[in-house]
């Protein structure tokens, strides 16, 4: 080898080595707030809705893969939000699930402090130092990552932790892992050596996720047992604690399994441990030795719990020379492989395909994560880079774009396959892929709500398209189903004081939802009974449009998807024709809230449902052409033209499209009046109505629904009077819906109204992320006072429709 070639080989090796090193850089686009500092104008749920969840603003980005269960460390430093049992929301601080740091400059007295801004409420671990001050440092989030950057004046060192799980685009393996990584970056800014120790403690929570309560009052800790584990790996070791219980054989209950905490260390680091302590006690057995020199006593008592809580801790100790910086990777993993719902049916989580379903692999999962840590971190950064560094879009938007994706994993998400009666995996004859779904929200606990996922599923089709298409195949399988079970029509009972029943599911009607966790979801659909959803006017159109969207947005290549769904699409469209009562070609609403606005009556032809129907007719014609049915294509194009004529004739008023033809709201301005055209623009269906009309209508919406509401700084109110008056006649007309506002903004972008689009969408950011403290619990709706309804909602994922619209504008239009 020549000298020149040797030098270049060494150079590239060094460059590669440096590029492989993760760092503690916090992207400029990340959302930020002071550690433990309240938001400027905190809000809460609407006073008229006291039963809805309101945990307050102490929230943080969740960790955990798709369908693995998730939990969150709040931005005050506590593990407080738990979505581990599928479909159940728990919010309670677990004080012994915690990080702490010991810092001792050479020749000085050391200091140990818990990295949380508040003491436990009930006096647990009272010997620990809980004095870290609010505002001393910054919390940042760009999901799936988040960071704590601590104040060096408080600690004497620069300390940052990067937190994440490996949610990666087009990844159907690691994105399901039940693991979280905590990469600690410690740097010595002083001129003398400093000894540092990082403590990670955890409670044995096996048996804590049995019930549907909002906290841990029903947690059981019987026969729990903790053990220390150490393994040599390349360049060092992985050491930690497995939190288990005494059992024989594989787990048989959904609450059973393991947790593990682990750290990856190098030879210049020392790991000490205490496998078992009692977290409801003062905790001196942990804090006394740790606060003295940063070490734990290396004790592993042979003891199991008999009902009392037990916890364990590890500490990683090292010395930093002046100016030196080290990284200490830590992980927490959990292996709770089974999911069980109210109907008793059991499911096995997707991640078990890679680790097994015995419930004994928490250590293996943690060790795998620590081995892949840097690769995953770099992959997330590479994925986000073109979006967060796009200076053509506002900074707030770049951060919210990713932060609104949290709900995909955190929304009670299920990604699993069913067990048969003897504990073996089972699949239906029509699918071999695992079922995937997440909740509308934890207040409205319905899986995969179709009218809402019309907006909220954009991140899935853009980044995990195989999951999205599998969901739509599952919906396809339900179209022909009927379920004659009688339900009380709750809205009729509440609003008209009538005892009226309805069928749970009519053949030909797309379901509202795939079921609820308290019943038997994915088997018994349509748990929602507030309205008669088998007679809703938007669901079938949305079903067809979602299939067409999924085909187009994945390159118009997956003909098998359209072929699989074709007979169901035809049945769904035929079902809608019964609602064209006067034969003009356009369906009519039924005089009750028969679309996603389920408290807002529409009667006669309507802009929203009618526009979606126009788009669905066009989509059906396009699908027919592709599946080789030109006769149906011609038929649906003819139906479209007839319906289009009626739509414009009956609803266009010269400036915008009226809400409907026959209700008290008929002249009101609906923000979403052109929702069908929005999807048509995104998916190449063409003009449902002339562009001149569209621009006129959108400008009226912007000038009235956006700029006359909340000083133009809160998004788009759903409805407003023709003269700009605020409407109060039903609870939804006077709300801003976060997801529909993003959909409207996306539509504006496709029509060339870019500035108006970002002004409209920024209202949501200002309310949710800037002012009111609704971050990582983005609500469905809020009013002009900023009070919300239905937090942790599915629909805000529609912000990615804005990004898709922006990219569409950059591409040359195909003729």
C-alpha cells in the first residue's frame, strides 16, 4: 500500500469513527420549556366536561415502540404517565423510578441530588435530596427524542440526557421494541478532575398493570424478585437489574413479565448496585452510600415481595479530567408480551416475533438496545434532518410536525396477533399480518375510529405504509358484516328524550370503529353508540378515499390493495345511494348529527358530507379503471357529474358553500366545507368544484373562521355565522378542532394559500404548545377560552398532510 493511500485510509477511518459517535446536540427545531416551569397560561378541560381526563401540564414525550406499551417522563423529571396495559391510561408518579447524580470535584465535598423538581407527595424516599430547582435547565422534545439539559451552575458539570425509543421509518421490527434509551452526556467544564456518578433506580412493576383504574391503587407486588446481571460485551460490559417474579414456565397473564434497567460501561467506569430496597421507606440504604461517594453497596438480598413494593438501583461512577466528556448509555426494557381485553381474548405483541413470547426477555431487549443505541440515534437524526432543517417552513411547524407523532405509539396502541384457545398464534384466513390500531383517545376509547383516522393516519401512510394498508384491509373485511345487536341511540335519549334503538352494524356500512378495549376489539366492531353510525354519511366516503389515498401516496403501484378492496368499495358506495332521496345524484344528511361532527346536525344536502361523496365517486371511478372494470368507471364518472351539478346548484351562494340546505345552520360558514376537495387535491382526483369557487370559499373561511376567532391566533373555528357572529347553538360549532385545522391548512397549501395556511395552523401551536400546556396531550378541541375537550387525540396527525401538500407543490404536475 502506498504512503498516500495509507494516509487517506487512516483519514477516512478517523472520519468514520467520529461520525459514529452520538452527541448531545439538541436540534434548533425541538420544542423547549424550562425544566419544571409551568406554561405561561395553563388551561384545562372544559368545566362542562368534568369526567374527561385532565392530568395537568406535567407531560413529556413518551417512550416505547408501536404496540409495546408506553410511558412518559414528565418535564419535571418524574415517570408519571403509563399506557402499558393496552387501552388504559394511568397517571401517577412512581418516585423510585428516578435518576440522580453525584458530583465531587477533587479535594471537595461531593453533592448528590435527584434530577426531579419536586418531592414525592406522600413522603416516600425522604432521605433523598429532592431539591433540584425548577427552571435550572431546559427540557426539549423532537419526538421520538427528548432531552434534559441541566444547569451546570447547579451541578458543577454539564449534564444532558437524550431519551428515545427506536421508532424508525419503514421499520417494522425495531419500531415495535419495548425499550427506552437514556444517553447521559457528562462534561467537566472546570480545571480540576471531577468524580461523577449517575444513579438509575426502578420499581418492580410486575403486577401493576392489571386493572383499568387511573392509578396504581390496585397494583399487586406478590412474589416479585429482583436480580443483578452483568455481561461482558465488546469494549466493556452491560450491567443492571432484572425485575421479575417467581413463576414456573412462560407468562400466562397480560400483567406478567419482566422489567430491566441496564447501563453500558467502559473499563474506566465502575458500576455498583442494590437490587432490592423498599421505596415507601425513607430510602437511606440507597442514599447514604450514594451521597457519600457515588457508590451503592453491591448488595443482592435473596428476598421476594409479599405484597410490599420493592425497587432496585444501579450507579455508574467515573472521573472526568478537566474539559473531558463521557457518554453513559442506560436503558429500561419491559417484556409484557400478552394483551387481554374485556372480552377475555388474548393477543401477543408484535415485538415477540423477535424475542419470543415467554415474558422472560427484558434483559435481552435491554442489551440489544444498548448495542444498537448509536445506530438508532443516528438513524432518527437522519430521518428528521431534511424536515427540521428546511428553512422554508416556520421553526414552530418543524418541531410540531414530529411532536404530534407521539400518539401513534402512545394512543393505547395495539400491534399484535391473536392467540388461539391453546395459546398458539392465530390469524384469520384473509390476513397474516398483525393487527394494528390506536385509540381515538382515552376519553373516547374506540380503536381506529374511521372518521378521525381520515385525518390522523397521515404519518402512518407516509412512514409506515405497510401498517396503514393493513389497517385498511381490516376495515375492508368489515364492510359486508352485519351485527343485528340492538343498541340504545344515546344522542336521541339525551337530546330528544326518546328511547330509540339501532343496529350495531349494518351490512354495507363502514364501521365507526374497530371496537373498544372494554369489549372484544377487532372482533366486535362499532362499540360507539352515541349516534347511529350505520347511517352516517361520511364514513363510507372516507373509507373509499383512504384506500385511494394509500394507493396514490405509496406510488400508485399496490394494485393488490385495490383488488382486495374492490367488492367492498362497490358495496360501500351502493350503500350511500339510499341517501339520495330526491334523485339529484347527491346524498342528503338525515337531520341528525350523521358525520364526524356528532353534535352538529346536518339536514338535506351538505357541503361536508356531499363534498366527500363527490370525491369518493371520483376515487371509485379511478379505482375501477385500475382494477379492470371500465364499465363501473364510466358509471361512477357519470354519477359524479350529476352529483357535482347538484352540489354547486344547491350549496354555492356566490361566495362560499352553505353548510347545508335545510337545517338552522344552512347559511353558516363551515371551516371544512371543502374537505372532499382537500383529498382530491392530495390524490389527483381533479376539480370537484371550479378553482374560482374554492379560492373564494377558502378566503371566506380564512377571513371569518380564522381571523375573527380568538384574534386570529387560535386556528379555525368549526362554524361561524354568515355575518361573522359567533355561534353557540351546539358545543362543536364553536370549537376549534386541532386536526381539522391542520387539514384545512393542508388544503390551503394545495390551492396556493401558503401564508394563510401557516397562519391558520400556528393557532394550534400557540394554544397547545406555547401557551396552555397541552403538549403531548393535544386535544381534539378547544373553545375561545382555550379550554379543551378530549386530550391525547388521534386527529392532529393531520399536520403531516401539510407536509405532503408542501412537497406536492414542489413537484411538477403530471398531465
